[in-house]
């Protein structure tokens, strides 16, 4: 958490990530997005393309923080 929060804070400071985004909460959101997608995929008996889902989620996440 600390490492990811630090990377996000640096991105905010450098202008790569939108001002006003909370670094800790954004790190939690990112980790939760990964964990929940993996859990859904496992519980669904791998019934969807996890890579495709990850790409869609990542694109959306970058729009939100950009």
C-alpha cells in the first residue's frame, strides 16, 4: 500500500495524475479492482476473459485518475 500510494503521490506531484485524487484511496481502489476481478473470475469458473476484463478496467481507471 505504501509503495503504490507513494507512486500515485509522485504522479500527482508531477502532474501525471489529476490533482485532488487521494493517493491512499486510489491505491486501495487499484488493489481492490485487481482482487475483485480475480475473485469474480475464480468464482465464475473462469467464465470470462480475465485479460480482456483487466484491459477494460485499466483503461477506465486511467481515465478516472487522468
